[in-house]
C-alpha cells in the first residue's frame, strides 16, 4: 500500500481492476491461481525446470513518451522478458507486472500500455498472473517472466566450444537504425512491422533449436552483437571470429549498427560444425556469421572486414553512435 | 541496456558486480543457475507448486531516505515479498531484484541496501538469483520472490467458512505507531527490533500452520487489519466479527492503529472451531480475535467495542490517521 501519497489509493484500485481485466484475456494452464491472493500459484509441467527473468522499462531511460506510443512501450516491456526465455530455449508461462505511473498520466496511456502488453502475451499464451502498482515520478514498468524448459535442457551462454559455428536469426541493426533516426529528431510513426517499436521475440526458433539439441550456447541480442557475443565468449571461455560479409544487415541499417546496435532481440547461437542448421526456422532466416576459436587474451572477438583483413571487434554497444 | 543515459553504463556494471557478490552470500539448492545467464533456472521440489509475488518499494511512496536507513529499506523490500510467501504457508526459494537508482546516489547507499536485503535473505535461505538495474529518478526497488508449497496445499484467502474462528500472530499497530511518530517529525533511529524498520516475516508460523492443515484461509497484514480481513471476507464470501478487547495491541500503539495501521506483516488466519490452535508458534504469540459469520451485505466486518456493543468496522487503512 502507498503510505505517503494517500490520494492515490483510489486510483490504484482502479488500475488494479483494469489490470485484472486485461489479465483475463490470456490464460495459461500452468497458472493454478493468478491475480487475487497473496501470491500467484504456478504448476510447471512434470520434469521441467523454471526459467525466471526480470526487466525494467523506465521512461527516459528505455523509452520516451514522445517517441514511443503506450502500446509500443507495453509490447517492448514484455518482449524483453520473452526474448530472454527464447534465449534459453524455453516456453513462457506467466508474466508479472509491477507498474509505477505518474499521478497525472492519462488513464488512456495505462490502458494502451496494457493493450500492447496483453496482445503480445496472448499471441504466446502467456498469462499476466500478478504484479504490483504504485505512484512513481516517471513511468516505471518491471516485467518478470516465468517460463519452463525440460530439466537439464536449458541452453546456456557457457557451452560454446572452439570449432563451433556462430549463427544469428533474422536481420540485425534495424532497431538501432530507427533509434538513430529518432535521436536525430525524425518523427516516426510506430508500425506493427517495426523491429524497434514491436519486436517479435524468437520463441519458436529458440524452442525449436533446443528441442533438436542443436545449440551449444545461445543468447538474445539485446545489447548488440559485439557485446552479446562477448558474453558468450566470456561465459564459455572462448573467442570468436565473425565475417563482415556474412552479417545479415537489415535493409534500413548499416554494418556498424548491425554490429553494435542493441534491441534487435534476435537469437545468437553456436552449434557444432556437424549440426545441420536449417536456412530458416518457421520463416525466420538463420545465418552462419562466423566461428568459435580458443580463448584469445588479446581480443575476444575478431572480425574479417570486407577486404578479408582480421581486426579486433570491441564491445562498443550503443554509446559508439553518440559522438 | 540503458540506451539514453549512456554515462551510466559503467556505473551499472559496477552495481551488477556488487549485486553478484551479495548474491553469493546466500544459496538455495532449488536455484540451478542464478545470476549470469539470460534467465535464472529453478528446480522446485517434486510434487510442489510455485508461489510468485512481486512488490514495489519506491522512494517517497513506501519509504523516505531521511527516515529509513538504506539497510532498513533493503530489509523491508524483501520482507514484503517473504510475508506474502508466509501467508500462503510456503517456503521461499529465491528472490529477484530490479533496482533503479538515481545517478547521484552514493554507492554506500546501494551497498547498505544490499546488506539489509541479503542479511534477511540469508536468515531464511533465500538466494538472490537475478534482477535488473537501471538509472531512475527516485530509488525504485521491485522485488520478486519465488517460493514453493506442496501441490494443492497453499493456503488461500478464499477458504473461510461461517463459524470459523479468526486469529492473528504477534501484536498489531507497532509499525503504524512508528510511522505516526515519523510523520509528526520525531527522529527515530532504526533498531533491529523495530517492527517498522526491520519487520520479521512470519515464515515459520505460516509454514507450521499449513503443515498441520489448520488454517481455512490466511493473509498477511500489510494494509491493516480492517482492510486485510476485508479481503478474506470478500474472497471467502463471508463476514467477520472481531472483539476489540481481544486485539493484541502492541505496547507502543493504540487500538485504532492496531485496527487500521498497515505494515505489521503479521499473519491473519481463520480456522475451524475444532482446530487446536496453539497459544504460540515458535515463540510467536497467536491470539483468537473473533469469528467468521455468514455474508452480511450491510458490513463485512463488525467489531464489539470495549462496552460489548457491535458496530461496523470500515476498511479505513492508513489514510484514517492523516486528518
């Protein structure tokens, strides 16, 4: 309960009621009891382990209200968590939303946020099973997603071995290209097909790969290829070499943005050279972009440039584009 | 990743490293994999269901930095979630912390917050298994606690039946009495024994009651007796009558604060008249305060005052004390 800003109690009750209504739109049978008691109760399938991930979405940090519609913010908020479940090869079951809203925010904003979130939840059979509400200075959404995976089958970041090949799903750099335009002051109307405004988490591809026991390691591309491939190298104790010519750069983007831009929410994975990786999974392209090598203390990642020359690829991330 | 406030990226890495270090202090064997991959992996005990609860703690809403030490804020943050697990009769396994900090907050504050949180986590064997960090305008902590309970045994709010007796653990009104003094401008040094600054969640009592199949319904007293008993009445479709003379009012408090003050984090439960409820569970007093009656559309809760007269008890909550 809000103890200091007491006028908000009534507004919170209204918000909780609205969340409950949205929660009814998508059910998952693993949820024995959703909103309405001290805790939600989940019953995962027999022989499965639970996956848990939490992600903040904070106004002016992760989104801007003048750039992102409420529907896009709600969608992106849940997509981040679902993408983490995808990266383990898991199946999402339920989500929990802690939502802090400024007292003066129009109720319509909250409704459209919940619409964006629940449309995505519904499309993957995820139940909104609980959460909390509060007053806050800026819009603050914390999403927790609980998923499941057969025991022992979760795909970790730590299984890449020297000699493995490196793959990505989809195309890279599209989200960063949009963000760059927004930062440059261009007005862009959020469209459903946009990888920046409405990223589709690669749940089907992730689960398909795990079911076929193909990836030796996997991660989702949230921070950018140069950073996220670095995580795999660090956790697996290996290095990587990627080929600039092979990177699937999105049509609206550039190689630089594809290498360092975040929020593509594609999957990056490694697999044995013997593994038969299809060219597409459920309509999502899969591209071989490089290979894993032994640990290299000088540089975790090297890239073969367009002229075939190898150079170190620093984990720059988005800050690279600022200057 | 923070995409707009790029100078924070380094500060966040430091914070994540600190959280990782605190996370190592308390382990739970249900946590197969904690911080360090896309998701945490949990393996609940066979035949158990999962309990999930999330609670916001926001600066100037749930606490004030001039009143509450960082250790108290960290402790209270986790205690809220653990208390929800207690109210289901569950056993906590892991917690997940999303922590938003103002860029100018001293690092010491974050450290002491984590100390307060991890000391409580350790005392109940709860592992900090994941989370997220971000910049934020005010200190914003969202805690998610995952626990387990044997399948079908979780104690709900909805099982109270007419004729049942109503019980509470511990004493009531102490936290609100402290808050009232703080609001009146008194300086109070947070001490470990304080129910306001360092509430001890009633996990042992809740699990004991559930193991002995005693409660027909249970809730934790976070919003205040008049509100939380109202939740039981609503979910169970019953009414309640309580006896003012029986309410275990804390020494520093008043009947009014015991009835309407929040954040006592004691357990409120109902049990059959035939159930043998002990006078104390693990050193925590248990008091019979009233009984459950059939649904009454005029008032969900009635109270017998000191003169034995029954009157309706409105679910006032904390706002009652403001005027």
